[in-house]
């Protein structure tokens, strides 16, 4: 009886230790050289790295990328870095929501192994002067309205790839133009990395998940639904035989304008690979939207199929 008691108490100790270790398994790395050494060590032991770059303030959309990431590597690394070079001077870099403790808990819940969370001055030191810039894809959609945004994205993603050394990297289709640009950049610069796109994750009422949704007031949140409604309207009109891009765009724009607080940056119909505008929708076509709802700029998109 006494022996049994000792065994059980040992078992409890063991279980507690196991639970504690499982809980602190996630590793947070802040130094670039430490991340590079850890990536090299993993690769030397034959472990494939899957990577999800993020700017933090994680939501279900990010977690879907991480769940997908688990399928593409033995070790899942995410980065949390609000990248200053992709924000314009009048944009929300300072206000961008940040909460590392919350992000660590969420990342843990989907089995992330390592969070790389560098400081901005380590990524861009005082003498920093090298940028990755694509020539044509950034001329479309958000590019002209957010000058240098995609230069900032392509540069930081290149740097993160060099630091984290992944074999696969996962990006959301919500930032559709970003995904097309990264795929092109990876091809152009011969990165040996598979780029995996993950479909948009939506709230039950259709609003595409975004860290910026937290800026919306209750009334604005209702108006934000206009983006999804416009995409649905376009798909419906297409199914009814409407093929003219101008007509489809004008109908979608009217739908958005019928909601208060909205101001359209663009409603576009374009080729899903080149992002060039189309006149008629004859095959799978990207409808992309950028709309201000109050002081928050939201984007959304769908591939429309006739
Ligand atoms: O999509 C994002 O969150 C960012 O643009 C990225 C890819 C992490 C680069 O900063």
C-alpha cells in the first residue's frame, strides 16, 4: 500500500514536470545571430523548417497559416516583427497593435516551436541601405497608393528568409498582391523556398480577419461588411452573365458606397498572376478591394469564376 503511494506521488511529480516542460517548449529568440545558429543546427540535424512571417497581434487568420505550416516542416518558426519600412510616413506604424504575451499563448496553442521576435534597430541598423524592389507588380492595386510598401515587404521577407532559412514559407491570400510579389521575388532571386498560399479566414458574417479590425467601432464594423458583400454581389452578377469589368466594378462600388463611413481606394478586376486590369471576365479573375472605413483601411479579394 505504502509502496503504491510512493509510486503515485512520483508519477504526479513526473506528470507535473512533463506538463511544465510541454508548456515552456516554445522558444523565443530575439537576437539575429542566435536565430541563424539555431536554424543552421536544425538543418544539420535534418529538420525541415516551415516559416510564417507575421507582424503579430495574431488572429485566427494567422493561426490558419501556422496550422498549414505544421504540415510543411519538422520545426515551425514564426516571426513577429512590425516592419517599419513597409509603413508610409502617414500610416499606422506607431499605433499598430502589439501584444507579445498574447501572441506567445496563441502560437503555443497551434504548436509553434520558435518565435523570432527581433528589435527594429537590429534588423535595420543606422547605416542600413539595401532594398529589394520589384519593377512591375507593385505598380498595380495598393502599390501606387502605398509607395514603397512592397519594397519594405520584399526587403524584410528576404532578410527573414536569410535569418530563418526555411524550406517552406506560408502567406495568406488576404494580402493577395503581397503573395504574388513574394512568389515572383522567390523565382527571380532563386530562393530555394516553397511558397504556400492559404485562403482568407473570415468572421462568421464574412468580414476578412485582420489585425486592423480592432480599430473599428461598432458602426464601422457593420460598414466593413460592405467589402464582402461587394465581392458576393460581383460573383452573383457574373453567374447571371455579366462579363463587362466596368459594369461589375461599378455595381460593387455602389454596394460599398451604400454603407456609411466608407471611402473607396480602389475596386479592381485583374489577372490573378500579372495583376493587370481586364476589360472582360472570361476566366478566373481577381476582384481586389481597398476601402477606408472611417480611419481604417481594409483590403479584401476573391477569385471570381464565370
Ligand atoms: O503580411 C504581413 O504581416 C507582413 O507584410 C509580413 C509578410 C510579415 C512582412 O512584414
